[in-house]
C-alpha cells in the first residue's frame, strides 16, 4: 500500500519550504499538482529544479477557473466532477505507490487539496506536511507586524458580498483579504467605506522573484493580479506597551 502525501510548499520562495517538505519533494517518484490549463502551475514552479530526473508527473488541470462565476451551478458541477475524478485516480495510484501532491501555502488553510482530502477519507492513507501560509510571506514582505497585543485579525475572501466585506472590515483590527483578482475594485470600495483604505497594502506574488508591494490606494483600478493579498495591519499595543 502506498500513501498520498500532501506537501505544503509555503508562500512561493523555495527557501521557505520546511526541511520535511524539501525531503519529500526530492525523494518523490510520483508528483501531482493543480494547474490552470496551459499554465505550468504555481506549486510546480516552486519545486522546479528539486524533483528527481525520472519523476512521474500528474498535472491536475482545472476544467474552469475564472471563466464563469464561482457560485454558478455549472462551476460547482464542473469542479465537483474534477475532484471526484482525481480522487479516484489518486486512490488507484496509492494502492501501490506513494504520491506527493504539491500545495502552495499550507494545505489545511484554504488548500485546494482539501477537496480531495474529504473524498479520500477511508480509502487511502493520507499524510499532510505543514507549510507557511501565503499571507505570512506577504506580511513579512511589508515589514510590519500584522497584529500586536489584543488586536483581532480577520481573514476575508474577496468573493464575499461588498456589504459583508465592509461590515467585517469595520469590526476587526488587522485584515487579510484573499481571492483578490477580479474582486479588487469591490475590495477597495469596501475598505474606503470602512475607513481602512489608506492603511491597506497590496502584495503581489509575495516572496517570489517578481514580488510587488504597494499601498492599495496607489494601485490602478484595473490592476487586479491573481496571486495577490490585501493586508491592513492592526495597531494593538506598540512600542513602550507591555504585555
């Protein structure tokens, strides 16, 4: 019997992979990873140059990404079928071999593998290797503490309704806003309505060679990169304050 080993790769810089993840990647003989059709895949890019020369690769190509609305019935149907198919394929492979599934960030934190994880329960042995979440790499890129003292930190999805975004932005100290992309204009409006726009940062491709860090207020309205996170730092107890 083999196993499925989901390997958290961290935020993007290969140097930020854990020792355990590095060992698993270098020892892998069968590797699966998600990617958009026609693209190499972010997880695969992170491990470029680390894989064995004779490794067998299994690119899991999404049938749809941003072409249709994520909450439409067609999107849900297509993605469910995709995850069903790959859960079956990976379960069959793992009857005899170990398969390393690559995952950006930490698999348990909004990782795509979790859709397979749920489908594979009781069918095959699964191991998960923790990784540094992408948002950690992003707030390190800004160079400021994201939260201190008794700050409350909230992680939001840019896909939420604008009114819901604004409400939660008002009721938290530090903010991490993921799934920006086409939602960036909506996120900007919500931050402005909540009085938080001037404190917001956009981090594009955090920790990667083409990383960009800028204040969101200075970014053009149409500039919504896919691999980006918006941060608003909390203002907890600082400087001379003591715990």
